[in-house]
């Protein structure tokens, strides 16, 4: 067979093996078939198998012992353990203590139609557009694209946005932030984002869209954020409420917040609570 | 060039074009380059370009006019508009009015180590394991794998789980459900899940892991759920709270719930509120 790596086939082999491990068909401690056997089973080159095994090892799912074989690791979470890193309801603003942000681009542009619509811009009206990447000591974990109406954007400079949280700059301009509405989904990394987040093209990412409004309900910021799921996840606690038969859940407010719904059963503080999400 | 489709290359072309549309380099109404030009630009076969364009059309990002060309559609949300379908804090239980569930498997098995650990099982202890798929009239949207300690699982039958929400069966057994803790991430569809959810292998999926506890804090259910992001998303509203300078957000309780944190600014009810998530 050719010695060229076949990325799509490699991904397929990776996903098949990942699911076998997740499903228990390959339990902890099990030795995977050898590379030649896997190559024959999947009809691919050995180098393709090797790439799939490398990916599994990188995920912490298997251990490769040179000259011995590849073994399933125990105690691994599947899907890959997402860090108890960010609380969706924690401080969206007081960032930066343990994370670093890098401003990739800053300018004014007419945003794509759905963003313009969400921000209630006039046809052809420009917005302040910024792209930032946020990283910990482990590397990059989020790719943030923000749009802010130009009248607000003009109150801060590129240098200020490079060093201060956007929400702080918005409030400095005199805005009183009211609510935010957000939606969480998933997408694949395109070439540009893949390079910045140091993942392969087509890698899975958490996709978040958030619209921040002032106290009068006027939109003041549109955020589109992409997160590496191996370095970031949304953690939340819920509590069953309502009369029996009602069967409803309500969110629990993070420790340290001002819990208007305090009920004596607040969330335990996490040692990582100081690490914040947001923009 | 060969007429064989090159799936990895096709995905790459798709992601490049998707990002150009999202970034505004290809604005609404723009005509994409012709298939031969795109094929030459990316060094791929025309059939590969065609597949990428089909995927863009399926996402609602472009319109293909036979004999004329391919045009960027306006008003499309990017990433693909996720339905305002489920509220993460709404009724996790009263399912089934507008969605249907199908039980794919039911049995007892020793769960993978992270699940066994979360459920506090003894080494080698089995759990009731079920795989279900949930669908609307549009098709499948979630793939749910649940593990329940065997002593609780034995209180319901396969037929009951095929027709009733798991949470209802848990409560019928006498359990008093307390809290749930969940984590939201992203992953790629493996072959089995891809077939059930009717997506391509390697498609992006929202991954949720939830641990449900009784009022005494004992784990009673472990849920691993995979969602198609084009049919499902997590929607939430947050409100800025705390003194100025504190810069914190707290969740807003969905309309209809018993809002212990009622503050007169509850979330507007959505027309889709009756459609529920959960297991």
C-alpha cells in the first residue's frame, strides 16, 4: 500500500476504535490488534492506522508501548474528559488572571446578516469587529469573534481591547449591561480557526453565540465563540424544583454570586472557579 | 482527474467556503466561482467540489441554480441556525408530546470505568444500560446512552423504558430526585451514531454528560447524550447581578418554572417551550 497518510480514512479508523473503547468492546487494559491487522481490517495503509492510534494516545485513551503494543487506558472519561474549567454562570468579565488573550484582528466592517440583524443595525451599518484567542499555559482554548455597534466601539481603542475585557470597556463607556442570551452548539474547525486553536481541520468545537443587551434591552455586543472541547466545557448544576408531579429543574447559582434564588443548597465552589469564561 | 469522491478533501473545501461565507468574504447574493475554478483552486476533482457545494446547500448557506451557478443565501445564521428548541433548564421529564423516542438497546452490563466511578459502583458491578434515540417529525436529533445502578434498574422493564421517560420510572421506584450536574462539550460522530442520527461520519455533535443524584446525593443515573447541532441547541438567558464592579451573571429561570429567584424579569416564554429535552 502507499505510504501516504489518508486523513479521512485515518479519522474513520480513529472513530471506530474510539467507539469500541467507549462502548466497552475494548475494555481498560486490553491490547489493541497490531498495526498490520488493523490496516488489513480497515483496508488502509499502516501509516494511516498509526495516525489513528496517535490520535487515541493524544486523547489519553490508549498507551503506546513501543515494541509491545497499544493498550486501552483505564479511568478515562469518554468523550474526552472536559475540564471543570468554566462555569457558564460565573463571572463573564473578570477574566485574565490565569488566562491570556491575544487580539488577532481589530477593525470596522459590515457584519454578516444574522449578526447585523441581532445587533439591530441599519443596512450597510458597520460594527466594531474583533477576533481574539484565549489561552492557558496549556495552549489556546477559545476563538472569539465579537461585533459591537460602532457608536459604542468608538469608545475604546485597539490597544485597550488587547489588554482589557470587552465587557469592562463596554461598561466604561457608560453602558449598563442587562441581560445576555446565548445558544450552545457544535461545529467543525475550518482552516483558519484550526490553525489558531492548534487542532486539525475538521476537529470538533463547541460553538457559542451570545447576544448581550443593556438594561433597556438594546443589543450592545454579539459574541461568536469557538472552544476546544478537550480544554473547555460548560458545567452546570440543576436542582429539581416544583411540586411533585411538576418535574422541573432550575439552575443553581454559582457560589460567590449574589444568589437571588438562594435556597441554602448553593453549588459547591470549585477550585477552578477563578478561571473565567466570557469575553 | 479521477471521478472518485475524496471525502476529506471535500470536507476541507466545504469548510473553506463555509468560513468565507461566515467571514463575509462571500456576502449574501454573491455567486461562487464555477466548479472547474474551485476544483483547480483546491487541486481536487469536480465531483469533490460538487459534494462540498451540496453540503453548503444542505446547510442553507447557498442556493444551487442548475445551469446558472451557486449563490450565497442571505439571512442565514452562521454557524447553522440552531433551533430555539430546548431549554436546558426546562422540564427534563415531561417529554414525548412532540418528540418520539425509540429504544435501541436495553440490558445489564459493567459500564466503562468513568461511568462506574460516577455511579459509585463496586468493581465489576453491572448497571442497567439503555440506548435511545429521540426524534421529531424532522428526523432524529439525539442519541442517549443511560446507565442506572442495577438495584434501581430492576424496578422497570424494557417495555416500560421504551414508552416512558426514564426520570418518571426512577421516581416511580420511590427515588426522590435531587440535583443534576452536567457538562456540555463537542465531539465527532462515530460510525454507529452517525448511522442512527443520519449524519456523516465525522459530523460535529454536541456531547452532554449528566449525573443525576437523589436528595441524599446518591448517584441514580448517568446520561451521555449526543445531539445534532442543526436540530438542537442549548439556549439560556442570563442576567447581570451583583453590585457594580462585581460583574457577575446569574441564570434566569424559564417561564413556568417555580422561580425561587423571581425578580420580575423572567424569561419570555418561547412558543417551543413545550418541546422538552432530557432523558
